[in-house]
C-alpha cells in the first residue's frame, strides 16, 4: 500500500523535471523577445541589447533554465510583460476563479451523475436505463465548446437569465460581501451547470455497471432475505460500496475540467487562468505562459496521483508489489 | 483434387458439394458481413451511415467548385445579408461572404483534418499499444512511463504553444501537431487488449514454434483485435472533429483566411453576431453536433457488431 504510493511519488519527480525543461524550451522557442511591445519602437538597438544582456537572455539555455528554476523555488516566476506585475500575483488573482468554477462544476456533476447512475443500474434494460444511456451518449459525443456557445446564446442572450461575461458584476464588486458572493455565484452558475450536465458520462457508466454487479452479489441477497426494503438496499448497501471508486474519479475529472477551462473561460469571458493563458499567448507573454503550463501540468499530475492512490486503496490488484 | 478424393472415399461428389455448402453456411461470417447485417437490422444506423457518407462526399466534391480566395474576399454589398435569399442561401457574414459556401469549404477542411488526424494518431496508437502490450517487462514499463508523461501534459495548452511557435503552418502541420497528443486513448485500449491476447494459447504456440515477434504482433494478434480497432477509429474520428474545430474556435487552429467549422463558430464571440446575426455561426454549430452524433452512432453499431452477445442483426 505505502510502497505503491511512495513509488508513485518517486515517478512523479522526473516527470515534473522533464515537464519544466520542456516548458522552458518551448517558451524560449516562441517568436519575438520578451521586450516586444514594452519598449518604445524608436529605442536604441544598443539599449535593447543591453537589456537582453542584463536579463541573461544571451546565456546558454541550461544556464537560463537553472536561473529560472532557482527563481521558481524562491516563488519568483518573473514579471508579466503584458500586465507589468509579478506573475505569481497575477496568477494568484486568477487561480481562485478557475478553481471555484472547477469545484462547483465537479460538485454539480456528482449531484447529477450519482442518482442517474444508481437509477440506471437499478432499472437495467428498462426504459429509464435506455433514456439515461441515450442522454450520456449524446452529451459525450458533442464537442463541449459547441455546447457552451449554444448555451450562452440561449440562456445568456436570448432569455437573458445569466450574465455572459466576467466573474462579478460592476455593482456588486463595491458593495458588501453578501452581494459579492452572490454575484460571483451567479456568474459561475451557467458554465457550471453546462459543464456538469455534459460531463456525467464516466461516473454514470461506472456506477451503473457497479450497481448491476452488486445486484447479484451475496451481501445484497442477504440483505434482501433479511427483508431490507429495496430502496434502502440501493441507498445504504450498494451505493455506499461504490462510493470510494467513484470518489477516485474526482482526480481524473480535475484534469478534464482544467483542460476544458480554456474553452469555458473564453466563451464566458471569465477571468480565470484559462482566459489568462489565451490572452498571454496573443501578447507573447512568456513568463505567464510557462508558469501556467507548468501549473496545469502539476495539477494534472496531482489529480491523476490522487485517483491512482484512491483506486489502489480500493482495488488491491492495482498495487505494485 | 476432387477426382483424387473420389477414388479414395465413398462420399459422392454431390454429397461433397452439399457438405461444403453446409460447412460454409455454419462457418463464422466475415466481419464485413456481420457489420452489414447489423446495419440492416438497425434502420437509424443505416440512415446515419448514409448521412455521413453522403455529406462527406458532398462537401469534398462541392468544395472543388468553390474558389476559396475569391469566396473569402470582402464584399460590402452582402454585409450581413439575411439568410434564405436567392444570392445567399444561408446569409452572409460581416464581410459579405456567403455562409453556405464557407460552410462547404470549412466542412471539407475540418473533416479532412479529422480524417488525417484519425489515420495518423490511430496508426501510432495501435502500434504503440501492440508493442507495449506484447513485449512485457522493461519495454512495456518504459513505454508506460512515456504514456504517463504524455497524459500529464495539458494538451490544449501544449498544442496552442506549438502552433504559435511554428511560423508558417497549414492543415498538414496542424494535423501532425494534433497527432502528437491524441494517440494515448487508442494506445491504452489496444495495450490492454493485447495484454489479454498475448496470454492466449495461439500466441504462445506461435512463440514456441519460433515465429518472428513482429509477425506475431501484426499478422496474428492485430487481425484478432481488428474489430476493436475499427470501433475505436470510428469513435476517435467523431472526437477528432471536435479537436480541430475547438482549437480553430479559440483562434489557434486553421488561420482565419482558411474557413473551418471552428472559425465559423468563432463568429459567435461577437455579442452582436451571436444575437442578431445567428446565421453566421449557428449552422456550423448544428453541423458539428449532427456529424459527431451520427459518427458516434455508427461507432456504437460497429461496437455491437464486434461483440457477438449484443448483435441485433440476423445471424444468417
């Protein structure tokens, strides 16, 4: 058990190192230099040359990389050239938005998926099962960004029920904390619901097959012969047994939600890390790009690690000995 | 041989013919035959298949008759022309460019890239999965670590970064960039099946008799999992349509002068377009939905055909 977790951690270290080198080199390979745009176009080339030199941009790549890593461990990710402020502060201001949206989407996804999965498994092969299967199939097939665009069109513009841009309304940002929270929540409602409605497929399918398997197992038969009502069997016996593996999906869904955040935040002009990334790309803001790719990579890694650990607790076959 | 046979056996030629016929009737039908009977049993699937094939042929041939640079020229007279008029069937966008024509060329580009991506990434994923699953031990371990690493990369971000690095890219380079990141799903599926397949007797028999490893992998194991491969390719084709259009939507796929379904949906980023000029983006969005649903539906039918216990087609 502990061996598995330890080994999983040890494998993580080279992965992070390779990722950081890769990200660093990719950022170096991007066209333009970091001073593009921030310097008067009439500036003396000699002066730019000097700037590049004192910033170490003429050093060999491994020296620059090492410099970058040292700074990284001091919590210094450099300055954003677009916003003229430290990257750490810039990202810290945006990360909250992305994480809240992701968390909210995840909670909603579970809220939708758990009853559906149990219900489909319970009525296996009957009409509800078919309806849920068709539903998960349809939601799985359609590319998510298309849903977002159609969703914001119908519910944001045509009906006008939800805000279509930003993370907080202008009036609410100045007033009390209750309005602030309310307005923030209102802004993540539509993207959260859409993300949850169209992200249930994995959990529903897993839970459904889990319930179908459990239906024929001994402990369910024992409970039935004791006279436990069918409703309680599903709610307390079967559901509780499938809860842990289902929880393991949370880690994997972090990965999916983060990848999707780029689309969600672009469609809803929601100022999170995904939108920051898209904006930084168009401004060639390397420092922000490298930091964001690294953060997303590490978050992906943690998500997968979490899922793997939970699964290895649940299922002894997965453990490495 | 038949005459020879008659001399040494008391089975008559007529009986032999009858027995051969019976044996053929009882033999496992070919994969193509199973798939075809499955489609015949499922009318909606047949409809979906015809929609896809007909539509792909239509846009491939139709796009040949459209002069793309001319189509992309701004024509002020057509500024946001209403749809359903004689000049503009589906209206025109802010540059007075016909939406219907853009839709045909855009579909050709998007579907073309999706097909290319499916071929490249599936081929790579299949080879990766077969090799990784067949050679257990260190090779598998190493390949799995590479796989883990690829899974950790934030895919969308990496593609966007690569696209900005490459100065002049076109649909071919774009397809190659996408292919770097989209083989993992296939490879994992194929690997797990290959692992199970390698345990079977025919593989160990072949190994003991000294057959070349590559021959075992590609001539013996691969044909045995071919139905899985067909299903997976179809489903990834549906997924890959979303990949290119999604990136083009963000503005990092095909350049704006090359229409794609994604760049057309990007028209919706303008609040005016999304409400007043819905015809500039909604047709492309609906087309993607219908295409993806039909292709995955065909994929589901293929999956059923691959699994004997789920078949609906008459086993004749």
